[in-house]
């Protein structure tokens, strides 16, 4: 089966318009990219689309009531709303250090949720 | 009386922190950054999404992570920060800087040089004159971003976003992730204000409709926002009769542009450019007052924080040179002019003292092969397209200026490639 898809590369601010040919579920041709990251993005976007998830968690005893978090690595796109709920249920005690793991292996994705700032 | 300050920097956002590092690296002894907030980092602390620093660090960081690295560098370099400190006046003739702080009281500082790094503000509702009522529930996108990401409040449950600047696009996704509904994004122009990748990853990913050439024509609601009327506009941006549609919503977020924040610069008598809204600067980032430098979004609104940090480093270094008496009052002053398709650009003068980048935006998009140029014959770079939402750069070599001592003026432009 042969399929053509077009989407925007989100790897960098250039935002190249990618044209991808998929044959039997495999990306066989990528055009429109200006760098190798674009070709790599096209392949993961077709087979296993992922995004970095960024949100906040509730904090007790901090200078701010919430602390920003991120998925340390890109998480499966289809799992983002589940991850959002897991993060929303969390309450963390200050002080928090940047990079501190707040949820290990969130929703069984093998991805860690980490704090993205120091908060005293 | 406080110690002698060599370089005083106003604002500890990305430009100010970088300016501090730049000044220390250039050898300035006492470098002080003033910040009105309790924390360092400026607006980046509320930009919790990834996408920052790809050029600088070769990886995509969130705003707080990006600032964490720069703040650590600044501390290491010996930059002094004073938080909770508001500058309320700069005297025109003496350059005295008046500050206010709860513990230190009112102080008058007399630095050898100043770097303005106050950043920018969002265009508010009052700037676009929408008919209707003025109920609660209308915020600039950045205000909503601060509520959600730093103060832990949700502005509402069903949002309409007017304008397609990057902060609006980012907030569309953020509202979805926090469980709200986003009815759509409306942009009066026929092209998006923000980056294409943000349309892809913030709107397309979540099926949020994006309407070009459409705007909000009326606001409804007595106490709380109850909805807006949207309508398509014609080429003169006049709403087209018969296209009006009522959209129920409790929140309207505005992402309709950013304005450099220059109250202090004006107070100090610094010349402000009528189009950029920022100080007129040369490539040393020196303003019309030779002891005052400026960098970042206070000068011209950039797309990328990497550029803001780069400019901060340059302004800080040059302010340190000035404080040490190392910048001649007789540097060259070659004016830069914008060509036909250039809406704004900065710097406005080139000295030829070092290699420099002129940042610019086109007035109209060119979808197809084009080139960015600097005449006479100083720079040509081919582009696949040029869009108002994405800045272009012109790189001028100091050696090229030196080789052409008769240059009276530099013209920058973006032109379509002519097919032969």
C-alpha cells in the first residue's frame, strides 16, 4: 500500500513543510526538509508520533503554588491526555530542584516527568 | 552612597542576564542587573513549553531551563542581581538611575554605562477597538499564561483566541492540556502571526480550527464574557456583511502583537524608532545617548530567545568597553535603509567595528524562491520563502565595510528571484 502525507516539521523554528511517501507502513521518501533532523522527524511522526509534554504540578510550601514540569524525553502523542491527568493529580513538596524526577515511567511510557525549574 | 557601578542593566530577562555575562566577560568590574520581580528570568519563567535554545545549546529547552543555564553562567561570572527593585526614573542629562526597593529604599545610581533590557509588553484590548461590552474573561495571552503556569489559575473553560502570535498558539494547546475547550483561533491578516511549527503542534495536533482573514467584531456579556461575534474581513480589513457568527465562550485571549517597553528610554531622552517602537541603535547596540545601550525585545521584537541572548551579550560587552573608555565617540555611522518589502529592521546604523547581523521583517509574504540582500553588494542569501512572522537576517562583515570606505548607506531588502 502506498500513501502520501504532508505535515510540518516541528524540530526547529524553520517549520519545513514535509512531503512523505509511505509504502507498507514504512517511510520510503521524504522531501521538503532542509536538514537530517527533518527526515528523522518524518519517520517517527509516521511510525510513533511523539511530543514533549510540558505542564505544571501543584506545590505545597513553595514560593509559587505551581512548578513547571516536562517529560524528559518526547512521550507518545496518543498518551498525552493520560499523562496530563497523571500530572494534574500530583502534589509536590517544595523545595524542588530542576531535573528532579517527579513521576518515573509515567503511564508505562518509559518516559520520566521532571521539574523544569528550582522552586524553594 | 553605593559603590561605583561600571555597567547597570535594567531588567533580568534573557537580554539582561546575557548583558551581565557579556559585560563581565569584557572585563567590567561592577556589573549590576536590576529586576522588578522577585525572581530572575523575566517572561521565560512562564514559557514552560519546550522550543528554546536550539541554536545556543543544540537542544530544545523549556523557558525556565533555558534561563537556569544563563543565570548560572551569570552568577559564575560575578554579575550582581538586585531583585524586587524598580527603576522609576532615568534623568535625561546626568543618566542618574533612580531605583526603589523595600529594604534599600530609594537610591540614585550613577553607572558609567547603562544597558536597557526591559523587553516588551503585549498589545492590549484597547489597542484594537472592538465594539461591545467589557466583561471579565478577556486577557492577553501572556497574562493567561502567567495565571496558568505560575499562579495556578485557569482563566476559563471555553476560549476563543484572537490573533495568531506565538503566545496565543502556545496558550491554545496549554488550555487544552488543562482541560479547557478552544473554539478557534482568529487572525485578521491573510497569513499567520506565529511560527508554522506552532500552528502544527499547538493547533493541528488538537484539531483547533484556524481562521485567517477573520476577526472578532463584537464582545457580548454583562459581568462575564458570554461570547463573541466573529466575521470574515475583505482585503481592506472591513468585516464582510453576512459572514457574522456568534461564538459562545467565557474567555477571550488576545495574541495581537508585542510592543517594546520604553517608558524609561523616553524619560532618558533616547531616540525611539517610530516603526520598531524601540531605541534607534547602531550595531554596537548603542542608543542615541552614547553611554546607554539596549538589547532584546526592548529594541525590536524577536522570534527567538537565542537572538535576544546574542544581542544581550553584545550590548553588555560594548557597555563594558564604553565604561572603560574603549569606544571612540567618532565611530562610523552608516545609515541602514529598508527596501520596498521591509517593514522593520534593526540596527539602524552600522559602524563597521565588528561583524554584525541586521534583523528584519518583510511587509508581505513571498511564497517561493527569493533572496535577502544588503546593497551595495554586501550580502545575498537565497531563501525558499519570506514571511512577516519569521525574521530574516542580513550578515555584514566588518571587512566588507572596511573594503568599501565610500559606502554612504546600506539598503536591506527581500526580493523574489526573477525567473529567466
